[in-house]
C-alpha cells in the first residue's frame, strides 16, 4: 500500500467521522483503478457530510466514468445546488446533459461555467462543440477562437 493510502487509512482510523479523509481516499482509489472502493468512500463522505459539494462532484465524475449518466447528473445537480459558484461542476453537468440529449440544458451549463470562470479554455471548447452540433457555426467559431486565444497565453 502506498504512503498516501496509509495516511488516509490512519486518518480514518483516528477519526471514523472525518469525511474529508474518505473523500480524499476515494480520489486516490479512483486514480489507482479501484472504482468500487472509490464509490464506497464517496458514499461514506456524503453520508457524513451531505452539504459538501465537492463530494458530490467527485462521485458524479466517477459515475460518469462508469457510464451511469443519470446518476452522474443527479450528483452534479446536487453539487451545483450546494455550491452555485462551482464552474467545474456546471461544465461537467453540461457534458452529461449533452450526452443525454439535453442541448439547451447543456448550453445553459456551459454559459454558467464561462460566466463563473471566463479564463478556462475547455469551457469554450465544450460550448463550441455543442454550438456546432446545434448549427450555430458562427457562435461555434467564436468560442473556438476564444479557447485558442486563452490557451496561447
């Protein structure tokens, strides 16, 4: 077991109600490919602290990775409800909404992500791709140009 994992185990042993330790271990387990262990840790972190948006966003990312788009959407919904300034959660929810065929919802989420963090090129890239799919070629090109401009800084 790696040092970081041992640190998490020790923190949880010392305080089994330390939600951040479960969340952090969940991130580590996901990186190591232990998706079921990661899910269990995110579930436990949320059970201990159901008002921490980051825990829901992390579990949503995992659920999306596992192909559970509807479950992922539920968790992103909760994340943005708890933290309406989380641009990453809005962008990620947009990706899921787009995959589920909700183009207007995805566009609204990409718009909100950009409003909250106008310096993130990937948000413009996602919105550009969606606008192209929706037939807004001029808008798609403008977003693509903005993404390129931000990346070249």
